[in-house]
C-alpha cells in the first residue's frame, strides 16, 4: 500500500495474476481497484475522442475486459495506465474507421473536431505508406536494393556505390528512376 492508503499499480497487477485458475478474491479485488482508478479517466478521454458517450462507455468496458483477459501476460513493471490508454486509443480509431467505411455522415459538429483531422491524416499516411511499400517491392531488384539502402538504410550514394561495387552515377540514376516510378504511382492514385 502507498502512504496515501492506495495500492500501487504494480501491486495490483501482481494481485491480478495471483489466481491462475481465475476468479480468486485477490485478482477480483485488484481488478475492481484498477477499474475504479482508471475508468473515469478512460471514459472522459474516449468521450472526447469519439464524441459519443455510449460508444465511449462500450470502448472503455472493452478495454477493461481485455485487461482482465490478458492479466496473466501483463508485467507488473509496465504502466497499466499506458496499457489502458493505448488500448483505448486503438479501439477508438477502429470505431472512427468503421464509421468512415460505413459512410456514416459526419455532422458539421464532428468536422471541426481536431481528432478527426488527425485520424484523416493518419489514414492517408497509412494508405500512402502501404501503396509506396507495395510499389517499392515491385521495382527491379537492383533498383529496389539501392532505393531501400538510401531511404531506409540512410546511406549516402557513395556508401551504396562502394557496398554494391557500382559507380555513384549508377546509384543516382537508380534512385532517380525509383522516385520517378513512385511519383507516377502516387499520381495515378491521386495521393499527394
């Protein structure tokens, strides 16, 4: 127990894991304490994120259900608060993505919400990244290797040339052609 009479998160996680058969008093009490400690914060966070109190309540309950289900794999040294908030954020993003995919109209009140702008940017980034990786993997083998060494390996053209026993000009040409192909691909998909 802490000096203020509260159990530490670490102690509560340890207690959650004490009854391997599930349902023991120690793990239920620990779960209740964690629920009372974090549910209000999680609910407020989610209500601001998804702009729907009923959806926020469902997501928060799902997060605690996942905490309970995964309790034996939790580490007492990990932050249970971070664990719950990451779960909550991911669940909220799934809900917002589901709204988009079902073409549920977003009212003017929601259009001004910064979280949705962030989600739009995130989705655009994700879609673009998937498209780019797919097209990078479709490049001719040597061009693909050179491009990945340059962009993902952060190697200079000179370093690539030395490693692959090529001229610097050949490396530059491959990178130039790879970028040209990738720009063409993005233009075809109207992604800027």
